[in-house]
C-alpha cells in the first residue's frame, strides 16, 4: 500500500521550501522504495527551487542521499530489502549506443521511476534529478540504487550521490590525473574540494587550489592542496605558471562554470595539457577563444558529466577507500540538520558558510 511520509517541497519559483506530507506508492516493476537516512544539501537543489532547471513545480527536493532499501518491485535483482545503498541520478540502461560500446558512464538513456510521488491531494511531484530524497522515504528506479558497505556513516556515503562524486571523478575519470602530475583546481566549493581530494588520491605531486575566499582555500589544504592562490590578490594564470616552472599545470579542473574562469583554466595548463569543465554554466553563457590558441596549445578540452562515474564501479570502491582512511569524505560534512532546516541551509550555502549541510533522518 502507498505510504505517507514527510518531505521537503519547493512549491513555486523563489518561494521558501516547506515540509509536507508525501504519498509514496508501492514499487512497480523495476522500482524500489528506499528509507532515507541522510541527504546532502546541494546547489542543484537550490537551482530547482529558483526555477533554474525547469518549471515543473512542485519539486520534491534532495538527491545526494543514502539509505536502506525497504521494498522492490517485480524484476529487481541487483538490490534487495535491507541493502544499504547510495542513490544516483544516472541509472544506466545497458542498451543504448554508449552502453553497448562499453562506455556506460556516458549512457544516453538513463531512467527514473515510472510512478509519481504526490501530495495528499493528488498533486504530482517532480523529484529532483529523479530522486527526491529530502523525505523519509522515496521511490526510485532500482538502477538508481548502488549497494555499498553498510558500516559507513550514511551522512558520508550520500555525498557520493552528486557533488563529491562529480569532483573526484573529474580528476580521476575525466582528467586521468596520474602519479607525479601537477593539477590546478579553480573554485573550491564542494565539487572543487572533491577534485582536490581525487587528485591527491591519484598521486598528483602538486595540487594548486584557486579561489576568492581564504576560508575555502584553508579547507582546500585540508583536502590535499599543496599550494593555494587567492585570485582576488593576483592573476591566477601567472600564479599557476610560477608554481609549475613557468609551464602550467598538466590538468586544470574548472569547478565554477563561468567563461572567465574557464579561460583562466585554458591558459593555466601546460602545452598538451588537459582542461576539465565540471562547473555547471547557465544557458546564456558564451565562450570565445582564439581558434589558433585551441590548436596551438594542443591537449584536451573536456567536460565531466557526473565525474564520468559508473556508480556500480565507483561508489563501492570509494567507500572502501574511505573506510581504509585513504579518502576523507567525512571532512565534507560541515553540519547535520533536520528536514525543517533545509531553507536555512540554502542560505548558509549561498553565503559560503558551509561545505555541505546534510539532512539526517
């Protein structure tokens, strides 16, 4: 039978979020109901609230989550009730041209639950990134559930569901950072700090963190940055070159998503180096670069979708590394909060006061 639970909705563009009663249906074929234990407050949720992604209000917010599978529908074999899982928003199909070419992290046909969660009056909800995890329980496609070691803290595990995985993957999967590389990361929020942690994990010899905020630069050092550059005080391109023998970094990761910082990344890399764009731009942004510079500098210009991750491959591995003490995921959690605190958490995030607020249920 359908269940009634509490959840945080965004009722309309720019309106404050509120806690409402949500109706979660029983899982149908290929679906699962997950009891949420923790969910991070991500900038993407704020974009949904502000109407920056679509106007399909009301939204059921939250997507960076971990919890326990409560029930599954017909045909589900990869997870079972009682499994501790991290939710992901790119459940691969296995049948599209990317999957069939052995590149499922590029899956062009990712899917979500078919059924809709609703308010008690029958109003259908749009779950953020097909998840909607600022709720006591949520309905997802079973492929959005990745089983991991249940001994990890839920508030830590859930972070891999979005921002932290995007940053780590930008360094390891997209940027192919290797032992001895020099790496620069522009923008030291949650995603940028995760890219720093990923570069450190991959064995980078020098990791240069760039930001406007000294508080964020101090946190970047905790994540593994060997050098910091405050771009309000100097030209970050010149600073990165000075720190790399005049050449530029082997890999530059742009975690802001603006044309100005992308150009900095482009010119701060070494010849034949790699630029990785993981910051998300807005639709009106344009980029202009001399085509001769694009040709003459060589190398690769890449964008990173969700860190080019494959959840079934990457989530268990990264959780194991954390449990071994080799990946400090716990350092990303600034505070734990309740469902009723989400609006305040958005304000703290907007002002740069937190790395991650995490709702714990």
